[in-house]
């Protein structure tokens, strides 16, 4: 599958009741190893794509999109019909994370691992392994060895 002519990508929840559109290109892609992302994704690592909020819109099923906020910093959105995870809004950071797995037309090109200090799955891929987050995102900016 390829992006549409306007360089947008369609994403859907597990059952298809909620559909989102991500326009243009994400400003970052990578993997998060934090405890919260692992628990939410039910996996050892979460693949993220980060977008400016105005690049992401809900085009179908907005009434079926619910919110869960364990912390103020992450507004996790999911489908009330199937429970499928769709995206996480990060208002303080000014970005939206659309889970890479729901965007089949986006070529996932990870550039970084974040929260690697918490990893339960070591990945040797040559990408930077951030202890927490890059300094420009409020983290320590420290990297860890693979």
C-alpha cells in the first residue's frame, strides 16, 4: 500500500469503527521502552510515529473514540467497540503519537529508541538508545550502549 496522492495515511482501529488520517510526514519515528507504553501496547516495545496535532484527524467514529489518561501528559485514545488502540495525544509536548502498526501505508523508518533504561528487550540495530528522552523533549539527553 502507498500513501494517497495528498501524502496522507489512513489508520483504523482493530474493528475499523474508528478511522484517522495522518497528513504529510511524521517528524519522528522510533521505539519506546517505558513501562507505560509496554503495558498499554501489551508488548515489550511500542513503535511510535510522532506528528504535529494538526496533521492528525479523526475522520470516522469520533463518537466511538474514548480516552484514558494515567498521567496528564498522555491522553491515550482507543475504540470503545473493539478496544483497539489508535493514538496518544501529548498536549504538553505539542505532538500526537499514532501507533505505527495502524498506518499500513507509512514506511516505518525508526530513528531512535527512548526510555531504553527501562527496556525488557535489547535491540541491536545501531540506532541511538536514549536513557529517557532527548534533551529537546525534556529528557536527560543521555544515550546508553546497545
